[in-house]
C-alpha cells in the first residue's frame, strides 16, 4: 500500500484486531452527507488519547479507491446506512499525519511542504502513469490534473493537523506559511470531495478571521452533531463494563464528565480501555506528555486565573468566555484564554446543563470533569509556589473531619474560622461564592480518599449544597452540608428538614450526619450545628 495515496485498510484493521474496540463507524454516514457539497470541509478537534488517529485510519479504509474494504465495514454499524455502498472505496484518499511529516522535515515548515509535495506527486505518478501533470512542484495543480482527466474526487484526511502550532508556537512566519499552504491545497478546489482534519486545537485565527474559514469546526467547546464520536458514550461504557465485569459506577466517577447538549455523558476512551486492560481505576493521563503542560498553563501570570483554579479544585463550576481564544498555545490575553485552552486539552469540560445563568452565548460553564483529572490538578498544585496555602489546609481539614464525626459543633466552627482567616489571600474574604469555595475546598482535601463529593445535588424539594457519600469499603458516616450567610446554623438544619433533603439517603444503610454552617459577615465568624439524620 502507498504511504499517502489510497492507503487502504491495514492500519484500521489493527484497531479492529484489538481486544477492545468500540464501533464508531456511523460517523461515516454523517460525513457522507457532506461529500461534494459546500459543507465538505470539516475539522474536529479533541484532546490527546481521544481516538483521533483511529478515526482517521477508519476514513482512509472506507474511502480508499483501488481496494475492497467491504469485508470490514459490512460488519460495522455504518453498513446499515443508505449512503454506505454509494461511497465505499470510491475516492482517491490523500492521508497526511502532520506530526510525522513535520519531524521528518526536522521541524522546518518549508522543507516539510516540499517533502510532502514530492512524495505525494511521486505516488500520483505511480498510480496514474498515463496522466501528464501540469506542475509537479505544485501539489494543488497536480491533484487538479488527476481530477480533470479522471473525474475521481479526492478525500483529504489530515491527522494531527495542528502539530505545527504546538511544536513551533513562536514561529509566526512558519505557521502562516503552513496555513496558507493548506488553504491553497483545499479551498475552492473542485477536486476535493471531502476534507477532514483532526487535531487538538481549533483552527488558528489571525485577528478576528480564520486562515481556513471554509472549514466548519467542531471542538470541545461545541461538538455539535459529532459529540457522540468525541469519546465513548455512557451506553458504550456500560456494555464494556458488563462484558469485562468492571464496576460501572467507578468507571463513571473516574472517566465520565465530558458533556454536550445531545451527549450528556462522554468518557475518556483511552482511559476506559486502560482501566479494562489493567483492571484498575486510576489516572492514566500521567503517562502522557499532557501532565507537564497543565503545570505550565496554570502557572501563567494572568489576573484572576489562580482564583478560578482554586474554585475548580474545590469542586465548583466557573464561567469562561471562549470567544477570544486565538487557537494557539502562546497567545494569552486573559485568564479566559488559558481556561479555554484547558478545555481543548481535556483538563476542563463544559457543562451545558449547569444551573449557572450565562450573560452571553460566548460563555460556557466549565468544571473539572472527573476523578482522573482531579488527580492531575492535585498532583500539580500540591507543592506549587503559585498556589500557596491550599495544601496546608489538608492537616487542618483532617482534624475538621474528626470533629464532625464527634459532632463537636464548636470545634468545627472554629476550624472553619481558622481556614477562612488563614486563606483570605486565596479569594475575597466576604464573597459568598468564595466562602463556599474555602469550606468545600477544606472538606474536599480531607475527604478525597474517603468520599465521593457532590455539589448542588437534587434532593427532596431543592438542591443540597454538599453531599459526601463514603466510597466503597469506607466505614464513615455520610455527610450533608448546608451553608447559610447572615442567618443561623439552625436555619440551615431546618432547611434540610423542611425540603426533605434526606430523601437522597433513602437507599443508604449507614449513618448520616447533617451539618449546618452559618457565616456572619459582620463578625466574620462561623456557627455550626451537627445532628444525626433520622427519617
């Protein structure tokens, strides 16, 4: 098989031979609807280890001319679609893995373009020896020559299209040369039947315009109809858990959390596969190069960034304006740019069903998606000089939990006073959201190995502020924490009873403690009341 033209099905067949394979071939039917239409340019970005290359190999196997891959796809979901036979093995494929090409050219953009042109043209001449190419030094003109004489369209598949943006972040001239070459290769070309690009970042912008504005983009901030193909869906993961005898609740806690309007539960596919292979739930992201990138970005000196990171670690959601992100890894004008990048890298996830009201369509609500990513944030910030004091809360917080178990309301109130006073530098002292953040951060740090923590959990006739359910094998009482401001701890307890929050524990057989906390903004003191819950 050729390396660039009509690459065939061998690479995709390897994926099918794997112990664990999830059929995502229905994506092909969606793409088929765009062939030879103005919507034929599609760019789908998603984080590392989310199956980008498997998808690219699948498209090459399906569309490649001069081969017959029906024996593969006849057994996959796409075979049930009306478009399946019409487009199967009907196009000349051009496949480019830009990471490989860039490294082969010693990370020189101009050399890379010349190498790609030379190798692709050589394969074109081998595949079509009877066709005279108008200009062998121009890839676009060479493809046009083939199309003009055969009327067979090209499907262009570009994997890791954004690697140049990531590897040569400061080479503005090289980046511009690369993007202009892609534009010349694909824009307004009748030989392009379909162009599919995949990478981590959306398409680079210059000013307010995209260099490749013919592409329709789908990303981690707006995946649209392609959302089910970004990761594993909940149904797919439940099927895997049943087949391989793994606990679905643990799988959900560790790897779920990526959400879109039409796909509320998406899992990190690589981590799910690793958990099944190793029969162990843990963070598998530490095995990738993304680990150090998180440290680099949360250390940036952007106004308000540290406060937002602290809120996220405490289990809160934040509002992010994604509209001004330049789609690169160097141009940061505000904390929103950094946080938007973290969404594209998979460290944060949007929550379209959040209760937070947004002031603009350019805003999204973001959160740390799951236990795997929480581990990453904890590891990065634990000894980080830019986040002083956060982890000094741990020893205080362990004592705090013991005092809650002992139902020592006075000691718990004093512990919250101390945490609040010692960490006013982290967030504004009297801001209600900041107070909630400090309290939840203190509890979360102490309870990380003991509890699954839920904020704003639907319960009875309202939403419980914080619920702590013991992890499997942990012999500790469940906790329900309600926060009040300028009222009383008894008011918090009364609300728990009046709104019947305790119904969430109706199937729970262990002990439950309800904790009411009030903060007086004038005296800057906390009051606490703790009771055992009884139905």
